[in-house]
């Protein structure tokens, strides 16, 4: 009885490739498939070359890449290879089986690669979604935390503390003496004088504090946690300033409570903006706290005469210079938000003209989501407000948004000198590290010549010419002329007790240099007040006239406010 040796049945290309697809990783499948394709194509190009018709199974690379991978042996068999004496030998008479396997294997490889690409894209999308979700949560937290802290500026007791520090009558007198009286309302002029007083006479910039032990110069040595009293006044962190002479440390708590800042009167932009907003609210200005995501803060104050928000940066004594950060400092702005207790706004396009570049940097969340979130926040803030008033406020915010987000003008607005220079507040090394020195194309002195920020006094000759013009244009009784001329003196005399009280409060402050300068200014002002007061008679009548004039100004401002319903809630 004879026996016949028969070769194992040749698997189909489809079954062989299907088994290969079950490799434990895509990398293993891809490596095996690409190696098999290389063998097959070499065989097709050289069908009679024994080199390509025989594969040594002792070849470690072939074993690792193909033969030990599930489906690898079956694919070789599907092409026509059989095992003989430690080799795989091509036994086929035609290359049709090779073509069949190549067709199926290449299709499977392409499909697998497409599947993997889709999976990778899905993973990337999930990662992007997770990242945006986290960014959204952080954005909401930032927005809501700033809105919630705006309530502190509305506390009557805190506003009263601020008014006790502000020489209101003196600022009104200065505002009344400005050369731009015919161009700006009494409210706007008072704002400019408040801004100047805050910068020049009240608050102090801190790079590093002097050593509290020896008075020597210090350097920032690190951060530490706030202590009990520091935490009570909302100091989120405390800088440690180490003395260069004695080596001892001085603590610099970064207070966030505006009431405490009325006492310390020092800090950097965060403290400056914080305290300035309180001072503005104490004088009745409708004020926003503005947050720039590139690490700066300032204020916006609504001008009822101009019916628009004015940019106010107390650190730079800058008013209505919104492009100074982008054009002068060289900041790469992204997100800029403005907050009040009853609403917030995305005001980036008040401060940036570089739309395309700025939009590329606004990549934390989508623009549509941000706009919807701001609307939602504002609706929640106004939930308890009567419907008519609520709708009026929301419409006012929407009108502002549409105006800011409209297509930019083709012609650039004229820029002031202050908008073309780099940052002036802070040590030069610190400003350079923050990239806020600008390009240096404009002189730094330009910032001190800003007409809207620096009060101008009328010279005696100019004042005399002005009085002669007024006398020629309006006929007044002689007695009324004397009363009108004495109004300024009455304001100065009334302001003297308040200025004295403010000076007494300032004795508690550690900023000796500023205190000395401020005391000298107040001494000169007091001497002038006494000299003017000694030359005037009928003080009671003058005081009554002054009160009447101030009341008329306040009534005019209230009438202007009535034109904009957005601010109705501030009066409640």
C-alpha cells in the first residue's frame, strides 16, 4: 500500500489577511504587511531568481516581522510558498496568487491606516474638547470671581472711608480752573483731577520695599503664605524682600481689600486699580474694573456727557488712551474684560486694532461660546431687576458689544503721544522683563505732557482776559460780580479742614518720600487759601452761592445719567 505526500491546503488571500489583521497592535500589523508586500513585489519583478523564490526561516528579521505574527505564515502560503527543509519555497507556476494577495493586503493596509488616523483624530478631538472644557471652566471662574468682588466697591461705609481721604472740594476747585473747561464737562474734569491726585499725591508704586530694620535697599527673595491679619485683608500672597545690607526680610503683602489699600497706599498695578476704582465709586463715577489677560488691570469710567466709557489707568495717569498698551507698550493682547456689579463686557476691541493677530491669540475658548457665556452671566446678574430696567441694561450692553465688534475702520484714529510710548510705571528692569518698554521710538517725557491728564492753570493775564470777555458778553450787577469772583476762595476754605484730616491720616503711612512731597504741596496750598480768604468779605453769602453752584452741577450730572438706563441700578 503506497502513501502520497500532499501539501496543506492553500488558504485564501482574504482569510490570511483577516487573520493578520488580528495582530495585537497596529504597528505589528503594519510592519508585517509592509514586509510581505516587499517580498511579493520583489518576486513579481524577479520571478525566476532563486534568491526571491526561497526564504530562509533562520532569518531573524523575517521571523520577527512576519512569521511569528498571527496570519504571517498564512499570507506567505496564500502567495504559494511552502515549507521545505528550513526554507519557504515559492512553488507556484504563476504569479496570480501573488497578485491576489497584494491586492487584498494593500487594501487592508490602507483601510487599517485610515481607521487608525480616524482614531487618532478622535483622540485629538477629545483632548482638544477636554482642554477647551478646562479652559471654559477657568474662564467662567475668572469672570465670576471678578464680578463677585465688584460688590465691595458699593459698600457705603467703604465709600465713606474713601471720601474722607479724597480732598473733594480741592479737586473740584482744580477742575474748575482747568483750561479745558469749555471742552469737557464738570464730571470729566473732576475725573482727570482725581486721576492726577491719585497718581501724584496719594498712591505709591512699589518695586521693592525699604528694609524695615535698617532702611536699606532690598530685593525680592521669594513668596510666602499670608499670616492671619494679612489673610483677613485678602492678601493672596506675600512677597519676601531681603535686605542687601543686613540680610533681614521685609514682608510685602499683596492686599486685595480696597479698604486696606486706603491705609497702605502702595503697590503695583493690581493695588492701584483696586483702590482707584473705590475712589471713583466714592465720588459717584460709574466705574468698571478692567482685566487684561496679559497681566495688567485698570479702570473704565463712564462719561455721561460723552455717553461712552473712558479708559483710565491710574498707574500711568492716562485717561482715554486705550491703544497705549498695544501701540506704546507693545503688549500682545488677547482677552480684556470689564466688570461692574450688574454686568460685564468683552472690551478687547477698544484696546486692540490688530484684529487678525489678536484673534489668533484668543484661542482658549470659541468666540461664540464666550459671547453666549457673557450674555448668560449678565442675565443671571440682572435676574432680580424689574423687566423694563433689565432689558434696557442688556440692550445697552449689547449696543456696546456690537459697536466694539463691528468691522474696524479703514483709517486709523489719530494717536496721542502717550499712546506711543512704553510703560512708565515700575523699574526699567521689571518693565523690560515684561516686554512693556515699547520700541523706544518716542521720548518717555511725552507721558508727562498729556493735556487731558495734567491740569493746566490759567495765568493771571489769561484769567484777566477771560474775565474781561465774560464781562463784555454778560452784564451783571456789581455785587453779583464780587460774589462770583469769590466762589473759588470759598471752595478752597471749605476744603481746608478735609485736607488737614487727610494729612493727619497720611501720618500712618510708611512712604516717607511721598509723604514729604505731599505735605509740602499741602502747606503751599494752605498758605494760598489763607491769603485769598483774608482778602474776601461776606463769607456766608459766598458759601451759600458755592453750595448752589455745586447743587446745579450735581443736578446736571443726574439729568445726563437719566439718559442712559444702564446706570439706574447704581443709584439704588
